C-alpha cells in the first residue's frame, strides 16, 4: 500500500493551487511604487574596441532619467568568479576582470555597452537606439582550438593568452596511465563534442533594484536559485553593501536549471542604479536577450581513450577536453569542466587508472557555466559512448561489458579523488531490464524494418556526485564559498511550524516535500508545516538549490533543527508529565511516558513553551525555535541505468524516440511523484540535447540559434511517455534521510542512451557509423549514413 | 494612447494602451492580471495563451487595441468563484502536470481549447495540439497524462505519475 502521509507518500503539491489559478508571485509580477525601467544596449558584434559612446541625443529623449556606461562603474567592483582552479603546473587560472558595463572592449554579442533608465520600458528602448557607439571591430575568437593557436587574437588583452587553465587530474597518475595504454590489449578512441546549450527556463530573468534613502537599505528582487549567494557576491564584491543593508528576494521562480545560480551584471546594475537615482529600477529580459545573456551550458570538445586488457577489463581511461568558458568567467564556470567532470570519469566502473586533461578557453561568446548536471553529463556522455564503441569493436554485448566492469563493493575510492559510499549498479541494471522489455526488442525491430525504418536500442549507466558538498573539501578544490545549508524551524504557540530554509524551490516542490519530512518526525499532519524560502531577510544564510542538493543538504539541516526542537519539547513534556526526560516518547504528535498511560499532546507542549506558567524555566528558555547548519560529510552518489529505443527513417535521417526507460537509485525517496517528475523533466532536456538543441555560433561570433525559431526546444510531440523506476534504493550512508538527490539524473543519463541507440539503428542497417555528434539532426544522420 | 475596454473573465475592464501595446502586456501591466505569462518575443512558447471570444490566442500576437470590445478569458477566470479548481486544473494537480508553473497558464488555456473541440483526444492529438506550448520542466509526460485524464480517459496504465 503506498503511504498517504509523511516520507514515501505522494501528496498533491500545495504550490500548484496558486500556479494553476494564476496567482503565483513571479519576479516580473512584482512592481515597486514609482519604478523606472532599464533597457540594456548590447553589443551586436562579438569583439570590438569601444572608441566613443555618445549619449547626448538619447539622453534628451522623452522619459529618459539617465544613461549609464562603463565610465559610471569605474571604482565599482566587477562580477566575481566563485571558483579558482589551479592548473597542472600549480599556477592559478587566468581570471579576467568582468565589469558590470563594458569598459574599453565588448567581448561577445550581448555584452552590455550602456544602460538606459527611463520612465517606461518603451522609452528606454527607443532611447537606446539613439545612442551612438563608435566601435572598432576586432577579429572574433570563436573556435576553441584556434583560440589557443600561437598569435591568436586575445579576448582579454591583459591576459597572456586565451587559455584560462590547463588542468591535469590526477597529474601524478599520468605516467602510470600512459604505461597502461602501452600495455593494453585493446584501445578504443572516440572524439566527440558535447554540444553547447541554452538552459531556457521558461521564465526569463528579471531584476528589480530598490533603495530606501530613509533607512539606507537596498533590496533586489531577482529570479535566482540562491538569493543568499547573490547577496554575498553582489554585496561584498561588486557594490560594497554589507548583508544587513541588503535584502535579496527570489520569489516564485519559473525554472532555473543552473542558469539562475549565477550573479549577473543586470542584478548589480539595477541595485546600483536604484540608489543612484533614488528610484526602483526594473529589468525584464526578453527571450531574445536571454539567448545572448543567460550563461550557456556544456560546449566541450573531447577525445577519450579507453584501454582494456585481454579479458575486456577496463584498465585505463585518458581524456583530453577543451572546455569553452565564453568571454568572461561566470560564477561557477571554472569548476564545471574540472571538479564536476574529472571526478566523475570513473563512472560506474572499477577502472584503476584515469587521467583527465582539460583546457579551459576564452572565446568571444556568451559565458558558459553550469546547466542541469554541470560537468557530469559531459563525463557520462563520453564514457558511455566510448564503452559502447568498445563493445562493438570487441563484438561483445554492451550490457555484459558494463556489468563485467561494475564496481560492486562499497565504499569505493575511485582513482579520481571521490569515494562512493553506496550503490548497486547490477540492481539498477536489473530494474532497467525489467521495465525496458529488452526481450521484445528484436520483434519491435522487425516491425520497424517492415515499415522501412531502422530501429536501435541504446543503453548506458551513469553515476553522479551531488548533494554538493563538503565545505572543507570544496575549499581545497578552489571554491570560494562553503556549501552547507541552513534551516530555522519556528514552532508557533498552537503547534504549527514554519521552516525557513536556505534551499530554494523553482519547480522542485519543496513546499510539499519538506513538510512530509517534519510530519513524519513529529507525527503531525503536513498541513501544520509551512515552508518559507527565497528571502534573505527571513531564512538564515543558505547556499541555495543546484547540484541536486536541496533535500540531501537543506533537508538534512531541517532534520537537525527539528531534532533540536524535539529534544526541547521532550524536556517540556517531561516537566508537564512529572516524568524523567529519558522516558518520554513522541509518537503521532503525542508525548507519552513509556510504560504508563500518561500523555500530553504536541500542541499543549508548544503552548507551554510560549505560556511558561508551569515550565522548567531554570533549565530551559521559553520559546520554540531552532536553527541548524548542515555541512555534508561527502557527496551523494545517485546512479542508474537508462535505455532508449529509436527509429531512424533511412530516407530522411529523422530520428524518433520510440521508448525511453530509466531505472535510478536515489536512495530513500520522500515524494515518489515529485521524483518521477524530476526524472521526466531531466530526460526531456537530455533528449533535447541529443536530438534537437544546439547553440551555434558562426565564425564571426554571431549566435545563429538565438530564438525559438532557430533553437529547437523539445516539444510534446518530440518525446514519448517515459518509463521510470526507482525501486533500486541504496540509501546514502552519511545524511540523516539517506537521500541522494534526483534533480539532474535525467539530464545526465539520457543523452548517451539516445546516441547509442541511433548508432545501433544505423549499424543494424549496415551503415558503418560509429558516432554521430549531438544533436543527431536529420542532416547529420543522413550525412553519416551516406558518407 | 487610446482607451481600450474588454470583458475579462466576465468583468468589464478598461485602460489606456499605446498602438504597440500587446494584449499580453495590457493584461499583465494595465489590468494587473499577471497570471498570463510572457516567455518569449517570437510567439513560440505559448505561456501567454488566453481565449479571445472563445478561441485560444497567443496574447503576445495580438495588439490590445485589436481586443477592444472582445470577451477575454484568462487563467484567473478558470476556477470557480470560491476558488475550486476546474476539472482540467484539478487534473494537472492530480497528475503533477506542472513544476515551476510558468508554462502552466498557457498549457491550461491551450488544453481547454483542445478539449472543447475534441473532448476525447488521442495521445498523439494532445501532443500535436501542444506544439505551440513549450514546457522546460516536465518533459511533457505528466502534462499529456493530465489532459488525457481530464478528458475522462483511463490513464492508469501510463507509467508513473
Ligand atoms: S509569450 Fe506569447 S508565445 Fe511566447
Ligand atoms: S512547469 Fe516549468 S515550464 Fe512547464
């Protein structure tokens, strides 16, 4: 019987009522009295030197309050980068300045040259058109390998080259890895590209800066996944506003997928301009602006080699990756191709020797940073593609080859610095085999062939590291922040609870799932628990939501704070019941004395805490409110096995997804309905990456796919119903809920399954194709078939 | 500026609009009905779908002035007077057909239009009808399922919520 309450139940989401009735409160729905509007004049060339900016005519246009340029931001801090990577030679990465508005040069199409603040958004837009910019166009640096060639034009004149860092991991292992390749019985090599993507949450970014001269307080309303991080980065590094004078509010946020983690120039601008003008200043991104100003994702070019011995055991992996940083370092950009990618190269397999080399490169393109999965999809894709290719070269079953090399004993220390606490890779593969009906595949293939189509089956595994992350570890790795999470649990006099969490929900349903945990712990109804998030004035300092960390880290903080509450209420109950504290039990919202029929209800105890007439005041304080900060001991390691079936039309090269199955191990599951939904969404994005999406630049640095007309977003008719399963559960060993995180799995696990299936289909038709780069568009598939 | 009046969710409403003011903008900014969302500027995403004289329209493709005198229905007008969700809204909640909620108003208004004209659509018809509505969160699985369920069809055999 499925549970109807607490952990493991699937109550309907309470946030849905407001979203379904049009009463959500998204940032663009907020209007501050007397607000003005800003329009950014963005560069339409990829690289150029700004000679002069003449704003005279524009400034005189109706409604214009002020036009800001880079000159107004001299002496103001730049947009900071939150992660410092050290290269193979022990040198720090090259870190360019990142001004709020361009100073001297523009470095990508979309770079902000000037900002017009006016009474209406139309007036601001009209005036921006009247700004005269004299710009000397420079050659654009677009291709990563060309960017590193001798004599290449530099994106940043004050850096030595376009190389941000040359990272080797683990550098000391390199000679042993090279030796293993010399000794290998078989080596499989694959070159591939992890296509550049635009995250495209359906809500475009919005920022509203406000300033109160009476108090000197600044407020920023913004579409963020982590308002406290924005407060810290913007307050401390850009504008010099201490936390107690700066409030950041991220209300209902319409999807994030990573791109709303980062601190953006528009946020700093609106906050700065509000103070300068003593007016609230609002910016709402258009979708066209989003394409050229939201940080992009992925964009790795990789060569991977896999060495096997004569018995088909994996003996070594060697990779060489170029990772695009774009024109500036976005908040977490340097960590994505390194610590979120290199550390996952072992995958689900006991490969003893691994060496990862990553060259991060500056180009005249939009900054690139984390997008759902961040580094882990890139690692999984190359590994699972090269294993598939090896299986074909060796003439062995790809599932059998994987199973043979699975890690089976835990904890398992990989050669790439992480230790998997738990997992059961045969278990998830068994679960996949059950739901994906492999035995019926040949019949389905025959049926497709009878209709003139090629059918392919692709399978892969994935492992990810999430619940990011132990602060001391990430500190050693270069993070300039801690990655704990916080929760304050406030119990009201009549027994209801409010949890103020540093986690942020932008679709994940925390308002529903977090109360399930508390309801289970105390034995009360979920309706007695309310979740507050997204406002730095309410919640204690928190690090926000990304890296599938909310429940694993934020939920753990909430559990710890609730444990403190329970400990205190037991003391009060012991006093009221005149019993020893050790004998007090809390069950179903009632405190009782073990072995007696004496009891007191939760609400009577909470009332006593606020009306302490009969209360152990000499031992404990009145009131009932506790805060906990939880810093995890390790990452969590969800894993899974995915299968995709495709049909390829040999006439056109068009690929259709016929079936998709996902078997995941997320450890314990609090709300199965929400978990399934997260997996569905991730798979939808992964299929989008594999089949449709591509942020393509031409050689001049113009983004060719800069709107929904050219950037192919997955639509309902591009995807099937998904078959998902999370019955294989190995609970995380080091957090109190035993949860691992599920937000990114679908996006990590699905692209290789699709491409493996396409290659399988093509080979079944006699085509000697062993790889097609994503997106596997009809033209690419057709070209591969007819090469 | 000219004065524009329309019936919105059964109430008479009016305000000033420039010639270039879009219906989506007029609803959100002038009338304060922020349930209708704007997700793009190329008429592709469908977050802005409303009904104009009973027909589903992307409100970003229509000028406010063109809607003068029209009968408009938006997401705010879908639930009963006491707030009870209608059958389609309820199916979205029951089947977890939304996550961040940003595409949801357009999805509901678009799906309502489908069910009005085709009360028991096939899965393929639902997917085809949603061609102009992009959702980035759900992978569409539960949206399609919710619409099928709202049409009274049995969805119990469709994998997982
Ligand atoms: S806002 Fe109307 S279709 Fe996107
Ligand atoms: S629910 Fe977020 S875009 Fe559809």
